């Protein structure tokens, strides 16, 4: 949970502003029920007469009320009224609210006496203040009518005035709600953007060792679905969940102020609510926790099927793969449906709870209204406050739904962000001015993190500038692993690799890789154009460099056959070009960079013999000042290399030398050569 809240640390100012707006919204929201109560009790029932304090009264009525007052009441009465002809006028400076309860009892007692009911002050207390107040107001209404005052105008003015206040509060609440929602959305979007950026930056910096810890599907889910889950949760957290305690505490305070005696109903509602939500959570929570894993699985299966679509069709496995995807999809669907159906029960249960509580309030309040201790408007306000309080606790309970999923998503993201890359820049990298490109392997051994056996053992050789070093061996002997050590996709386990006599681990990674032109085993192209793909490693390369690189890579023929030539579009992954075309563009990309070190990782295997020979012939003069590495399966591709390294199945050097030297001294190389070339071809090559 802490990992979710710590993400808000960078947005403290905006979070503070949201809290301010939520307080404003709560104040406005909590004020509205009181105004509603006033509209009903005062505006409608009492014709706009708010206090049991007449602003104008006849002398006769004045004397009648005076006769029912005690000494202190009479003193206040006489202090606040001024004789104006035959009537008394309330002093403009009088505090009507303070005088209301003082004058209500003597006025009500006067009404009772007028009706022939001899009533003491004690008996009035048993009726309840609400009845006493209503009785006093009814007397004042009758007095106003007898004096010819316009009660309709008085009522209208009160309704308009109170309604205007409600409108202002409603507008204030709307503005605060919009601003808090906007800021919450901004914070959520900003955190989501930052998380996606951090994940992408971290993953781009992964070496092969770190990348192998996570599947591609999982990394995609973590940077999309998981980030979105955190973004949504934080937005809801700031907008709704932060508002809930403010509203709940405010609602409880307002209810306690009414002294209604029905506070137990709110406690009962909250207890029932927590039992309901707790039951639903206990049932659905395991499914919520399982959901992210199922999303990963769907992404993984879908990606495998889409990537290997041609193979699936070739082997007629469409139905099998459809069933495999259907199972993964069905598992996720069932899990989602279960959680959705479980949580969908919450709304009808909540409606039942709300309506049941409302009925209980009305039933309880009706007795209290009958006893005169509560007004109809007060009951309406109490219902509203109760619903507010219950809804607030519901929002807090919903936190238990959102947070576990978000917590799982946050932990999954932290797993990626917490990985420390094993390949990193030195604190004080060397900055040699003139790189020649001499690569030296000094007793290099390498093994993967989870592997106890070496993939490569005691590799020792020197690759010189202007010469070609070829690497050959059986499948899985570590050829690609060996050349992946040069750009530091992995670091050596033992020994060291030097560039011009300097350990490559002392170079800045960017500076080291800038010296390398890599054509990988699998030709990878990016969406864009042919020209943009060739310029990928040399952004500012002029057109003549691009065209020359394409010509060396034997790609001009198919490029010129396209209507827009070098501006022809390349789709994602290069799916709109053939394997050989993709490989030639990959080679052209390496050539256009004009590096000091060329690495061709089994790049020529996708080319026919004629294109292979023509490409190597065109490449030779262009790379005369560079160090060239060629990984190959075909003897014909590497036969003329200046140095051939032969790896055995255990990743050890079985031989090192030229073709002729290895044919005499290396049995492993001789077997590979004999399996690919006839005796006459071998004799011819040896003679040459």
C-alpha cells in the first residue's frame, strides 16, 4: 500500500489544493440539507416567518403576551419593542434568533389561554419545543393578517432568499467538485506518464540478463494495464475516497447538532454496511488478485500466436492455437465476470439499505414529530445527512476494492524499477581520441546468471583492424553469445575484453556502442521508410551515404523497383518485406554508420550464394580500416576470412587460424567443411 501513496509525494502542492477544494465542496454539500429543512418548516409551513418574534404587533396582543411573561422575559420584551401609534414595532437592532426561544413560550401560552385552555409553563415543556414554536408562529401569522401585512410577499421573499443561498451553495459545490476532479485527473495522468516513462527507460537499459527475468507480455502489461490501474486508483482516491472522511465527519457533526435522538440509526446503518462490504470483499478479493496474472497470460498467448502466425498456418495448427487462446481468454472472462457479478450485488444491496434506513427514520421521526420535538424539515435533513454518512463509509469501503488491485499493480511495477542493471557506465569512463578497433579477448569465460555451467570458456584471440574474424561452430555453441559480449549486452564472467588495449568496461556505453555497426541474426526493422531504417544508426547521414550503403548491401535492386524507392514505407517489424530484403536493409544500416567494428551475426544466412558473394566483395574495400566479425553457418561465407574461430559444443576454442590451416589442424572444422562442400570443392578452395 505504501508504494501507492508514495507516488503522490511529487504532487504535494496539487494534493493540498484538492483537499482545500474538497473541504469547500463538503461545506456547501452539508449546508444544503439545512436550507431544505428551512424551506419546508419556515418557508412553506410558517409562510416565511422564521422566528417566534413578531416584527409588528398590536397593542392589545402586546398586552396579552406581556401578561404571560415572567419578570426577565417582560424586561426583554419591553426593551425590544417601541410603541408606534396603536402598534408596537420590533427594535431594528434586536437579535431575533436570541429572542426566539425566550418569546416562543409566552406567545404559545397566550394562544392556549385564548382557546380556553389554562396552560402552565411546565405543561408547555411536555409538548416539545417544535409544537410550542409552531403555535407561537401561527399566532404571529394571524396577527400579521389582522394588521394587513402581505404574508404572500413575506413567504415569497423568504423562499427566494433561501433558494438563492442554496443556489450559491450548489454552484460553489459544483465548481469545487469540477476543480478537484480536474486536479485529481491531472495528478493521476502525470503519475501514469512518469511511471510509463520510468518503466520504458529502465527496460531500455536492461541487459540480456535482466530482460530474461520478465516476459515481453508481462512487461507490456506492467507498462500499460498496471500503470492504468494505479492511475485510476489514485484519481479515485483523491477525488472520492479523500472526500468521504470529510463528508462523514461533517455529516456526523451536523446530525449531533440537531439533538434528534436518532443517532443510533446511523450507527446501525454503518454496521450493516461494513458487514455487507466485508462479505463481498471476502468472496471477490482472491479473484481480484488473480486478475493481473490472467491478463499477462492472455497477452502472452496472443503475442505468441500473432508472432508465429505463418508457422501456425504452415503446420495447420490454427484450431489448436484458437483453443489455447480461447482457454486463456475464457479464464480471464470467468474471473472478470465473477468479480463483476459479485460487486454488482453491492448496488441493489445498497439501495435496499438506503431505503430501509429511510423508512426507519420516517417511522422513528413520525413519533418525534407527533411529540413536537422534531419538525418535518428536520426529518428530511436527517435523512439526507444519514445518506451522506452511509455513502461516505461506502466510498471508504470501496477503497478495499481498488487498493488491493492497485497494490498488486504497484508491486509489479516496482519489481521492474527495482532491478539494478548489471551493465552500467563506469564512474570515470575513458575518452580515447582515436579508436583503431583492435578487439582482444583475454581468457574470456561467460555463463548466464541462473546457469552453473559456462557457455564460453577460456576464449583467447585478437581481432585486428582491417582484418576479418569469422566464428563458426555447431548450433548452440555460443557464437552469438561471444559477439554479444563486445557491445556489452552481457559482461564477461571471467577474463576481459579490450578495445585498443583498454577494458571495454572502462568505456562509456554510448561511446563504446557508437564504434560498432551490428547486423543481428534476426533482421529487425522499425516502422518508417527504407531511408529512415538505413539512417537508424546515423541520423544525419546524407542521401549518397544511404544509397552507397544500400548498394553495398545489394539492396538497390528491390529498392528501385518500388514506386517511391527510398521513401517506401516499412511496416512494424518489417512485415511488408521478405526475409532476405530485411536482412540486406539490416546490413545497409550497419554499413551507413561507418563504424570501427562491424559485427555480422549470421547475417548472410538469409542470402543466396550469389548475393552473399557479391555483398562480401562490395563490403571488403569499404571495411579495410575496420575490424570485422562474421558469425556464419556456411563455410563458403567465411572461407576467405583472415582468422576463423571454431567453437566446440562446450563453448571452447577448438581451433583458430585460416581455412587452410584449420583444414589441417582442426578436426571439428574439417567435419563442418566436409558436410557442406564436396572433395573437389575443398581441394579447389585449399589450392586457392
